């Protein structure tokens, strides 16, 4: 019997060791291996290995379409808020200060509602700011607790968008002053007058397939006020819709039957929870906090098609301690302890929902869990089941099975293209203090997801002119082996090349681009809406002629050409010609699109004769006064010659009859080498236009062109 017990013990120990081995590895990547680290901003827009954000509690977070991670704002110890925008690039392991101020507690710069500008800037804020990254890659944030346009401190209900490509913020909706009440309107009916009230700690946000922005609950500016309302914002119509929940605060849960949807079901008022969106466009939330130290560990699903909530898992009892069996043991009876401030959450490539840490009324956690909606099972993957564990940092940049973060809450997280999980910041003790700026990476063991292709792409030019073409560059990761591009409105309209070129657009408008990449683990689809903008060709210009001055119809830019060759410096609306030929004006509009027209101009009556390189007229064009200069030629050695100079118009009429006589070319002179002679003529009183200088000697007649211009 003892032998059997020993075998059983050995088997169990082996099983536990295997589970620990599967639990994954943490790596301390950046920041201080402690608390309250100070920032190193560096130079705005320049990444550097020494840059680091300050220790932050509840900043806003985004992940862009290129896989880079962004932070905005957050609270530092000492009750100071930031409006700084940071970007972390996993490829370089460097932070970049991208925008906002390096000084805390800055007021907002709102500009004009709906108008993007590099001068616009949300005010400093934190405490659970709702954020989204929409299907087109725009960043969005709403409300939070911080500073308005006047520098007043309170709760906000302003909605902002940020365009990474232009580095411009846009104040989209809501008020630029604090503590605004909501306008609910009629439930389910969109209206431009609707607007959610000010709030913070609203971490349940989702983006639906139609690019609408959704959020649930939160807390308002009055103490003890909590919400369970569900809102939707449609960027295309600029309208909010109150979709579900109550317009009154502090509503209780109505669980119904677990697993059964019902119109009467709804989560109670709460804040600071985990959230996910599944592949069927259902929204999920877990846990959160309600008034008087009440925390939950219930899991809810919202069906955006039926507008119904379903209690899916967890307890309907407050402050439930959860069920921890063994690491990596999946079960429908497992679920995390009740908690709040568990904003570090993400969905992996296989559709599993992950969350890290958080706090309840008594304990803080560093446990890592995942939920599989296909099996309704929770799995405790990593971390401790005990309260308030300390961190083991190990060596920076080196993964180790013994490493792990401390118990944190109010931190943020994201998943990269290789199914590795990242967390940043958070708090490690009660009160506003002992905040982290540590960046951690986790390589999953049990629950590790398949690494499907992660689609990303770029275009050589996303703004082109009608009947022009552009090239596309695949930037996908995880080794895709096939590509399917879709270019509605383009020619060709599809391609299986990795980097298709010469995709042409013949009709003005805005067009989506879709890329589907596939590798051995599956496919990934990315559609960028309104990604290509095609501008119309400007109208064909007209040219009017007055004398020998040509003038184009009005445009934003001009370039004159002679016989299809650009004329250097001829970029004004008018140009005075100097010779017979084909003259073209190429005009451009404010979008850089161009059109052109060509005319043939014949200069009649007189033309140049014997364009001898020994004669120079300068400056030409002239404002009136010019020089005629000639070089002695060896052919004139020993001769004394008289030179006469006349000026005639294009009809051959002499307008400068005075003659200048000069002696040139003596033997003595040429014994000393070739030399020059010159005469100055003043025609400042004649009309602007084309003239000819006639130079007569005993043996030669030379006619050279001169332009008198302003």
C-alpha cells in the first residue's frame, strides 16, 4: 500500500511539475525594477533606448494596425495627471514620446469641434478612460477624470479621435467643460442631441463590425454614483444611442438563468472590469466594482443583434473567492476571484479571453487566467493564487520561469502578433502611490495560441489623382504564404501578388482596401475603410495672349513649357515668350492634381540671324537697361571696323535709331590676346515685349533677341 501511495504521490508531483513548466515565462523588458520610476522623455518624436514613461496608474491604451503599443495620459503618484502620448515599438524595444506635454495637469486644447489639428490636445486625464481603435486604425477616447479647456478638474464626457498618420487630434463630441450630465433620449434611437454623461473607470469598450464604438457603465462625478448603461456611437452619423441598461444610477444585477439570454437580464452598475469581443460580434465583460467594497466575478455576454445580455459564468454572489485548482487545469467550475481594476485583458488568435491581476476589497492579485468561450471553461495559467505577491524581476530582457510581476491593478495590457502578452504600469499598494512603470512580456505555456498570419499593409500613396496609380506593400507578420488583395474601384480590382504595383483608379472617390493573408495556422483579414482617396482632375486651363504675353486661367500652381520642356523659373500665371514654338502651361490644384493645354505661337516679321557666340546681350530679359558685348575674333586681326547698333521691334521698325561706333580688332591689341568691348543701351521707356538688337559691321549683320520685362 505504501508503494502505491508513493507512486500516486510521484505521479501527482510529476503532473504539477509539468503544469508549472507549461505555465509560461515572464520577462522584465523596460522600466524600473521597483516602484515610482521617473520619466525620461527624450526628444519629441525620437525613439531612444533610455526613454521611458513615468510610473502610471490607469493610462489609456491603444494598439495600432502596425502592432505598436500606445499610451495616453494616466495618473502618477502625487495626484498628477498627464496628457502625454507614448509609443512602444517591440521591434526596437524603445519608447517614443509622440505628443502632449512633459508637464502634468495640462488643460485641453479643443480647437473647433470636428476639425483635426496638430494644435489640438486632450487635457491631462486618467482613472479608466474608455478607449477604442476602430476598424480604420483611428484611436478614440472618451471622458475620464482630469482637466478641461479651462484647466478645471473633474469628470469629462468629451470624445476625441487621433490619426496616427497625421498626428492630429480631433474633438468629435461632448463638452469641453467638466461634470456634464447625460442626455439619454429614447432607448435604441440615435439622435444628435444624445450624449453620455461624464464618467471615468469605464474600461468595457468594444468596436463592432460596422465601426460603431460601444461602452458600458462606469462611475460619475458624484461620489457613490455608478452606471449600467450601454451606449453606442456611430462615427458616420456623429450620433450616440442609449442601447441598454438604465438611465438611473446604482442598478442591481438581474442575472436570470446562467447561459440563457433574456431581454430582462442585465449586469448591475459597476466600474473597472475586463472586456472582450468574440468573432460573432458579441461583447463580453467580467467582474468590476460596485458601491461599498462590493466586487464581482460574473462573466456576461451581450448580443448586439438581439440587444440581450446573458450571464455566462462566475458567481452571482458578491466578493466570491473564485476557484483555483491547479495551473493549466481547465474546468467549467473554475473562475477567478472577484476583482476590479483588471483592465489588462486581451483576446488571442484562437478566440480565448485573457486577464491579469486586479484587486478586491482585501487583496491584490498577479494571477493570469484565460476563458474559452467555445467550452465555457476558465483556466488559471500563471501567477499566484495568494494575495499581494511581490515581483521577481530576474535579468532585464531574459525570460525565466521564476520571474513574475507583483500584484498590480490599474495596469494596461495588449497582445502582440506572436501571441505574447504585455502589461505596463499599475499600482501595488492602497492609496495613490507605489505605482509602476515596468513593462513585462509573457510567453504563454498552457493556453498558448496559434500564431496565424497578422495582416498589415501600406500604400506608396493613399491620396492620388484621377487616372493615376499607386503601389501596395505587404507588412504582414508571422510568415504568410499567400495573399489576396481586393481593390474595389481599382484596376485591377484584385491581386494575389505580395506587393502589387500599378493599381490605378479612374474615378474620383474614396475606396476600401482589403488584404487576406494566410499561413499554416490560418488566415487574417484586414480592411482599411476609405483608405484610398482619388481626387478629380482639374479643368483644362485656357491661355489668353496679349502681344507676346501668355496668361493661364487661374490655378494653384503653374509651369510653362516650350516644345514640351520646362522653362526654368516660368512658374507664374503669365509668361512672355521670346521665340516661335509650342507653349504649354501645366496647372495644379490644391490636391496636387494637374492638367495642361498647349498653343502654337509664331513670332512674325523678324527673327534672329547669325546667332554668333561672339556677341552677348545681358541681362536678358532686361528691365530696360542692358549691355551689348562682343569678343574680338582672330578673323578681325589687323582690321579697323565700324560697328553700328540698332534696336527694332518684331515688325522690323527701328525704335532706337542712335548708332554707337566702336573701333575693334587692332594688330597691337591682338598681339596681347583676345579682348572684349561693350556698350550700354537704355530702353527703360519703351513698352514691355520682344525686341531685336541689330549689330552691323563691314562684313557681318547680326540680329539677336531681347526681352524687355518688369
